[in-house]
C-alpha cells in the first residue's frame, strides 16, 4: 500500500517548489502597466476635483480601474490576476499617486485585500473566486460579531473606513465570536460577504483622502455558509502548501509587510508630485519682502528644496530595498522575526521622510498653496492623513524594532510586524 503521509509530504514539497519556480509577472508586463499608469496622470488629475466632491472615484475613473486591470495587479494568475511582484506593484502605485493619491489608495486597498483573500482557506477561495478575478475590500476593526448556526454563521457588524467599497463586489470583514471579549489583533476571524448583502452608509467626511469612498458597511443578520468564514485558528494568511489553491510566488508572501510597504509607495508618489510643483514654480515666484528675486536665486530656498528632494530619494531607496526582500521571499527566501521587526522600523523611517518632505514643500510653496483649488493642497492633505494610518505610526514601528533588538517583551504578535 502507498504511504499516504509520505505522498502528502511530497505533494506539499512539489507545490512549494512550483511557487518558487513560477516567478512573478514578466518584466514586460510590469513595465507596460507602469507606462499605462504614467499615461493616466493628466486624466486622474482632471478627475480628482470631482472625485473629492463625490467623496469617491468618479464613474470615469471607476471604469478605467476595472477595464485596464488596475484592480487585479497583485492577484495570482491562477485566479485571473496579473501576479505582479511587490516591487513592480509599487512602481505602478507611485505613478497613479502622482495623478491622484486617493485613487492610488483605492487601488492599493483592493489589490491588497483581494490578494490576502487568495491566501485564505480553500473554501473561501472557492466561494469568492468561483467566477474568476474579483475585487475585495474590507476592514477588521472595529470588528463585527458572528453567531454559529447550522451550516454557517449569522453576521452583524458596522465597519467604517471601507476604502474602495463602491469598486468592490466582495468584502473581507473582521469579526469576533459572540462570546469573545479579548483584544483585536491581526489574526482575528475574517468573514467574506458579498457587497450586495450589506448597506453602505455615506459617512466619509474628512479633510484628506476624500476621494476614496471609505464609507461604512453595515451587515444585519446576514447568513454566510461555513466556507465563507476563516477562523483565527486556521492558517489564514500563512504559508500553507497543503491547500489546493497554492503555487504562486504571492502565496509565500507575508500579508502585513506587503500591505504596509505597498501602502507607503503611493505616499512617495504623491510627495514626488508636490516636489515637481514646487520645482516648476521656483524660477517664477519671487521671495517676497526681499530683493532676492526668484526663489532660484535664494540659497535658503534652494537648500530646503534640495533637502526635500533628498528625503524623497532616500525614502525610495528604502522602499525598493524592502520590496526587493519581499520579491526574494516570493521565490523562496526566508523572512525571520528579526527581519520583520527591522522591516517595520524601515517603514517608520519612510513615513518620517515622506511627512518631513511634504511639510517642507508646503512651507516653500507658501500660503497660496493652501487654497483648496490648488492641486498641491490636495496632495498635502492626502499625505497628511495617510501617514497617520495605524500601520504607519512611526513610534510603534520603532518600539517593535527596539524590543526585538534588545529581546524585550513584544507589544504585537509577529503577524502584526
């Protein structure tokens, strides 16, 4: 008789080796998407004011994102996605953000959540991707509640900050079981609901990232089958070659570092756009109250402009160093806990550089830059808000790294790094 356990181990090893051999999308595919994103800059800039007023992407932008494939860049090819590497996805993100950071944010959230869904148990993948590539958004905090019933679960919840809710047809929602009162951390139960099973509350009234449509999704007594629930005890978001749906490089990637790093990429693109605006104005605008003349004749202005540019350059160097590591993980390289903590601190460094550059550029642009009709004002407001996302708070990232370096007790589970 065949050794069933040995056969299973051999099949698992074969799947892991397959993932490391397939590789991410070809460079020509990635380069084409980068160029397409670059060519959309004027279009996105022209649509951005209307998107801010709507507080969600305009119909024209919505159609473009879906028709041109920008919402399935990270999804593995087996599910109808493009399978871009983290590095190439960030290259696209940067270009989209130069047109409109809010659209880049929507794109990143949907790509990231759809990809994380591709790491879920087989039952979830069977349900969500039964008809091919799907758009998935979601939120996990504050969590909803799940009550077990025959054959499935009854879901109730109210989830704010649902970026891309109007561009998605599925949602990945954090839930606790009805008798649970513990901490809410990464690894919480995730249920998968069709967007048409929920209602959207128009709640997104904010000063930055207005165009993301990050409204509140509400589920009331929604039944889902067992296959659409991923309990925290299951291997959701972990490398699990025993699944049927496994075999792409993205199946080897760690969820939190990928989402965090790709999220920062778009902020770099937005600040690069701010730099271009200030640089273009420098030869034309005088240094008021002085006899210096244009800002290009001012040592102080040129020094500050050079520093802001260097800060952005440094942030990009860090970004692509981090994504290069993630790319290598996708072809089999290990990612230790110590490296994850260092990765988190490097993300904190990028945030401080991006934030510092954006504030400096607004000083250089002057008080007129705060007029609501000035594009630089929109970039600045979007960056200012996005840098405050919980994954971007520098002090938390630095503390995680400090504790890991000294061997002190951690403040977060490794999955949150």
